[in-house]
C-alpha cells in the first residue's frame, strides 16, 4: 500500500508559513547528506518532518549556547579543518549555514536547523574547554593530562608502552556497525578533533577518565572494523570521527552504493528499467577525499550488488568517474564481495579493481 503523502497546502497549513519559493544556497546538503532541493514541495516536506519531530521531542533550545545572528559568523578551527556557522534569512526551521572547510581541499556545506546547530555549538564548547585545560596545564609546566597519582590508579603508573599493549588487547577484534549506532553527526561536527565521538558504546575503557581516553582512542580506531552501508554512510562517519579517527582508522567495510543517487534517479526516470545499474556519483568525490586522509587505512572490504558485475558492461564500469576516483586509493588489502559476503572473484572486473587499488610496494601512498 502506497504511503500517504500530504499535499503542499496541508503541510503549509500545519507549519503556518510558506517556504521561500526560490532559494540560492549553493550546493548545500542536510545533515544526512541529502541535497537541498530547488523544489518547494521537497523543502516544505523537510520543514514538516522537522515540525513533527519537534512536537514528539518537545525540543527546547540550549540557553548556554549563543548562535550567530544577522551577519555574525562563528569560526571553529580544528587540526585539519575550519567550521564556519552563520544564519541565513531563509524562512523555516532550516536556516543555519554550517560550512566545513578542510585543509586538503574538501568543502562540505550544510543547511541545518536551529536544534542541529545547537548540537554543533554545544560540542564545540566541550572541545574548547578541553583545549583550555590542556593549554593551562602546559603553561604551568604540567603534563597536559592529569598525573597518574591524581586518579589513584596503579594502571596509570605503568609505563606507556605497557598501557598501549593493554589497550590493544582490549580493542582487539572490535566491530562497529552503523546500522546499530545512532550517533549525532551534528554534535560530531562541533568537535574537529574527534575526541568526543561516541566510539565508547562498545568499550567502557574509553569512559574511565580523560587521560585513558586520550591515550586509548587512537588504538580503539586502529583495532575496530567499521561496517557501513552506503557511500553517504562512509562520508558521514569520516566527517564525524574527526582528525584522530581519520588518522588511525585501518579497516572499513561498505557497499559501493548511494541511497541518495538511487532516490534521485527514480524521481528523474520513474519508468526506467536500468536505474539500479547507474553507478554512484553525488558524494563519491567527498568520500574518496576523506578516505585519502586515512593515513593508516590498510584494508578495504568493498561490496557490490552482483548485478553490477553481471549487467554493467566492463568498459562502462572501468570508465566510470566514481570508479576511477576509487582506484586512486591504495591499500594493502582489498576484498570484494556482494552484500551477502559471497565472492565475486569469477568476474574479471573484480580482479581489475583489486589490482588498481592494492598497494604494490611501500612507495605507493593513498
């Protein structure tokens, strides 16, 4: 049974306002990476969903955080990026511009609600408070993190190399599946370092104290295999885990598929019988650029639907801009299967892709 969709007039009546008929926000995306549409119905539907969400959650703003107004801008400078927050003059819930500018050339432009922007700014306050504590400790000739005696733990009295080995054993074989995690990407944007990313759901060790978290977090990323669903999923995660996550993540498992592309293709060509054979395009560049910042990335487990190998002509597959971009990544190990973990090695295109992406010697970099 088809899901009922409210009319434009019904949504406008519930909202009490009409969205701007024409918007010029550039290539902005919502927090789930869905592009901001030119169609007033689509934008009204996003406003209507937000209204329903706020009615369910009874949202109240954070009085301890002040967001920019008018021509004001707030700039957050991280280890490898800058986040700029400003307010637009758009009508509705979605009125805040949040731009992430990475030092390696990637620029991600979001259109967020007030609630989402509060999430960004609130985490920024935590991160900035952490930096102030560390700066104060350095200025008074102390260690940037509290001494072991302060916590009265024998563990922190052990040599650092011993502690690192213990951390490694604690995280060995850990798995993180996005389908089982409900992290807030907006909160994560406010912490460019990645220190506050909620990786600790599966390990209480990261919640013991700040010093242990600071020491153990890089090793947690190194020893955890991340299972993701789509290209958007990978892109969101690599934004959310910040500098420390991108520097240390070693193993990723994901499907080379774009849910956003699928939706847009079916909207554009509802009668087409080959939409499922169109390779991803929209967020491929951002995804690959972020993957290239993962300096310790060693293993990629890529998944393709079997029909992509059987029904997409080899020359078309090999000439696809997204696939060519993917081929610019070099790692020690590449595994390719279908979503059910069944091997696709019987297809010559799989061997071609593995050869392109597998690091041949220590001179290759990704």
